[in-house]
């Protein structure tokens, strides 16, 4: 996809407004923006030869794949800001408030040889985040969104091919933790998913 002169001057943000009032914001590069716009245009033209768009999907600069159920979408807007006014434009946006911060103090030696305390902060992001239509269960076994951090690489192998229409779309997502616990999540009940690309 050829980048225009305008593309070089701006940073794109995808704004997805959901039926439940939640707004999701994702930084998106020019290539993924154009692919998504092309999918929307094909669907907007009402071509009867095209299947109805069930999900939209795209990659973010932080190596995540985002998949959103079109039945849950009110509006999608491709916003832009001039790059010169944006600090850290492709930083990860925590749409689901799932990032866990671990802060600790460590001793470090300065150039002068003195030992000083420094605050070290690490952020932990789940491999998979699944925001669904259901409520939190009575036993509070899980929350919404569901979060998975110990999944095997490639456990959703070929899912992108299913989204593209090259393979039949599965009815359930099958996620298996490293400890062997297995979950089946009904695809139709998922509003949005954010997945580490290594899973696909």
C-alpha cells in the first residue's frame, strides 16, 4: 500500500463506538487503515456477491490483533492528528483497564560509584483479552473482559484465515492454558478481542 504525502504527516487512531456506549481507541498504521477502509467500502456498497461482514479485524503497531463483532458496533471513525503534535503515537492504549503494573525499588550504581535507589516499573499485558456480552458470573470465577496470560503460541492457528473467509469460521474459540485448563468461548457472544499476534 503506497503511503501518501498526507499519510506521512499524520498519525491515525481508529475509534470504535460500541452499542453499549463503550469507545475503543487503537493506533493504526496506514496499511491497516487502508485495508479496513476497503473492507468497509465493499460492505457499504451492498454487493450481494459479498458475504455480510461478521467481524472487523486489524493489527496494531504493538503487535496485537484486534477483532470486533460488527453486531456490537455503532460507528467506526478513522481519526487523525498531525504527527508533529503527538508524543509517543504508537503507545499501547489500555481500552479494557487490564494492564498490571509491578513497581519495585532497586539499587543501582551511578557513574560516580554511589549506590542509589531507583524505581523500576514493569507492565504486564495479557496475551488475550476477550470482552463479551455476558455478565460477571455469580461465583465471580471470571470477570469481563476475560484475560489469558499463559496460552501456547499458535493456539489460534488459522483464525486469521477464517476471518478472511478462506476457511469456515469456527463457532467456539478454544483456549488452553499452560496448566491444561480448557475454555470454549462462543464466538457470537464476543464483542471484541485483542490478541497477541503470536497466538495466530
